[in-house]
């Protein structure tokens, strides 16, 4: 008997992402460009996030766009994820 080397099956892992796809931007929402990898795997650089401008209650694990000022350096917006949440306080980090 001749032993042939067996070929290993290469199976690409299916990418699982919990995203809602929109045909149009809903009322009271904005688009926000994803500029870096900090929101991965949920959002990837080059994609656009649809942001609900009325959602202002931080929830553990959720992504938010925050706007902050650096004084004379201007105003900035970033996507951050809430890492932990307790009554009256939260820690949002990008």
C-alpha cells in the first residue's frame, strides 16, 4: 500500500458580528466613520457606524460616540466601549 500524505482541511472561521444593517439613516441618528481598530470586532476601520443621538444611558459592553473638548486644540469625537457600569457612574474607554 502506498501512503499518500493527507491534505488538511482548511476551514475559514465564519465571522460573527451582531450588526443591524440600514438602507437609510433613521431619524435622530447620524453616521460616524470608524477610523481605528478600537471598536473591533464590532466595527472595523473604514466602516460607518449608525449612531442613535438620543441614547445617552451607558450600558456595559455597548459602544458609544462621545464628544469632548481639548480646549484650544478643538473638539473631538471617538467611539468608546463601556467597560463597567454601576449606579450613577460609568467608565467609558476607547
